[in-house]
């Protein structure tokens, strides 16, 4: 019976109109959530001619339901049924697999399939979210990072490894999402467990030397109380490079690497500009702040008048002069060089977090790293190619633009589904 139904490319209304449903891919833009994409699709699909037959058939089906079934339904509003097969971060762009009508039943098949990404990792800083949308919680030296060092470090992230999800993720711990703990400045009540994942391809696509790119650290610093919690969690995270078997040797290497990167800020950009005899400490913001020393000033202090207030002592005037001189020296120092960045491509299994890779790669290099850009280039058989994906901008162009494309994508999906039924499978199998 299933094969017989599958041989009909689409269900039809009483008047013989096609009912379009199935699976296709949308090119998600940056700055919108996956849920936003679904709402936008519904906004354009609901009044369209393309999906009018589907809506009419669904309305008739609902009218045949019992009162009990109608009460169970969450809403009486009739929308085109749409869902997606795997969330993309708001920062990310690329392939978002989408199901319409009965096609939504196939979306679970895409949660476990392989995916391909391109990401840009920027070194020298960490954020609470592991990407450029978060707040900076730590900085570290980065001048030593080279393309050769990155190539060597990537080796430990290939194959079957264990990866710890970001502290900002939707995974639940005791019924509460991890990002909810993080936003409240609280540590989760239990340790975030590593999970086995597989990386079948991991390569450098492009190396961005300092001064050759526009990628920047976030401007916002996390408050001190948030930094304290985030740093505690970050220090507890391994580099994510242990194999799925979790050998003792690899875990020892991770601990050694983590302990070598506990410095929270880079050294001064240019020590030559520092005043001799003055030690330096690091402020909470990671800036070099000269401290007072016992060395006397080179210029004599001014004599205080007899009627001076207690705070106008020679010692404090001397301190003010020294601070003014130090401030002028700080202004004269050259800015720290822009950090290097790298574009990486990868093919990974389900459950892989690209943000975690960026974070773990920074630690493996004795520095910090954050995800500055992300593109999902493939999910299963859906690829980021113009003739294989619906451009988000096509929706605003009107149904005369997006309508024929969506119809073609759904027809192609149905043809693959029928071919799968002939071979004995339920649907086009995601890889």
C-alpha cells in the first residue's frame, strides 16, 4: 500500500490540484534564528496559491475530526505545517533542512546525519558563548600562533573523539538548559559530560595573518561575577581532543595543556616602552597597569604651602606626577598586533559543536579561541548551491519567484522518496 501511494508524486484535491509537501532546504541568513525562518515561511506560504490545496485539504480533515480531537489541538489557527531538521545558531548561515506537511515526519532522519561546515576561528580571547556574540571572559597571548601550529593542533580533533558541549547550549541539566545557568551566573549542579562524536574531515581552507582581515573580538566584557563563574567552568573543560576510548595518555596531555593556559591576559605589547624599575600588574580588563615602586622620582617634588589641605602632601603630589607620566607612556605604546585567524572546513557527525572546536583549538594552542563566523555548507544530501536551495531573499521577492523553486524542490524530493520505496526504504536516507 505504501509503494502504491508513493508512486503518486503528490496527493491531489477533488479538483485534481497538487498538494505540495515534502522536504527542501533554505539558505538561512545571519542574525535570524531557525524558528524565525519557519515563521517567515509560514507567513509567505499561508496566503499562497502553491499551498492553498494543502490548506483546503487540511481544513476538510479537521472538519471531520471529533470534538475530542479538536479540543486536543493546541490552536484552531490553520497554518501550513512546517518544521526544520536541525537548529542553526543565529550567527550561522547556510543549509537549514525544512519539512512541509507530511515531510515533517522525515525531519528526525536529519538529526543524526553528517553535516559539513566552514568556520573562522579568531585567537586571543574567549567568550561565555564561545563565539563573537558573547561577552569576553578571558584573554591570552596569541602572537606565537602560526598556520603550522594550527595544522599540527588539528590532528588531535580528527576521527572519533570526545567533545564537551559549550556552557552556553540548549542541553538540559536537571531539567534546566545550560545557557540558563550561564545567564544567571551559576555553575550547573553537575559536571557537563563529554560526548562521543566523529570528525571525518578537518582542514585549513585559509590562513589570515595579523593585519590581513576584519575579524574582531567582541567589545563587551563580562561583569566580574560572570567572569568568575565562566572561568571556573572554562578551566574545568578539557581541550576536547581525547579519543572516544579516552586513553589516560591523551587525558594527561589535555590537563597539561589546560594548566599552561591559565594566564588570563597577554603580556604588554611592547616592553621597551615601560619605565625602568617599574613592575606591572594585570587589570581585570587585561590591560597592563604599572604599579608603584620604591624608586624615587627623577624630578624634585614641589614644596607644599603652609595652609595646604592634608591631602595636598608632597608624597601625593609626587604620586600624581608619576601617574601622569605613566599615562603618557601608555598612550605612546603601540597597539597590540591584531590576532591571526583561520578558516576551517569540516565534516562531522551529529551532536558536534563547532563553537566547542573553536574554543578547544585555542586552548590546544596555548591561547584562547572563539568562533567568528559559521556556514553550514551541507546537511545530508542538501548542499549550499544556488540550484539546490531556496534563498531567503526569494521569499520577499514574491511567490512568482519562490513558488516555482519550492515546487521543483518538493518534486525532486518526492522522486527520491519514490525511488527509495522501490528499493525498500521509507524515504531518501540522509548520509
